[in-house]
C-alpha cells in the first residue's frame, strides 16, 4: 500500500446505497430459477436500504485497514472538484 490520500470528488457528502456483492449474486441466481409466474418481468431493487456517504465509506475502510498497518490511520482524503452526479441514492427494497 502506497499510503497516498485518496481523492474524493466534492465534499464527500454524496451518498449511495452500497450492497454486498453476494446479495446481488443471490438475487440474480434466484431470478434465473424463479418458479412463481407472478414474479416474472418485474423490477427488483437489490440494495442494502441504507445510505452511506463517501466520507463514511472512506473512514470505514481506513479504520479497518489501519488494523493491519497503523500508518494508514493518519491518511485523510483529498477533496477535488464536485462532479455532476446524482447526489443521493437510496433504494426502496419492498419486493427484493
């Protein structure tokens, strides 16, 4: 690890609804094998249902990684120009 500060575009307050990759794999597997005809041709949001800002994500990763290398704990993000993106993404998972 190079111990360089990551660049976050904007102020880090942009949020996403991150989900664990195994949940997406399971959803795709189940959709391929579905036997209930009423479930066919439907839209399903596969998500965690909780917003996480880019700042929160950075500090979660930094804090976990610093257990393996204490120098990582001193790394802070560098903020760059804000890019035109969707500001908040939060999925509603009623069917999924």
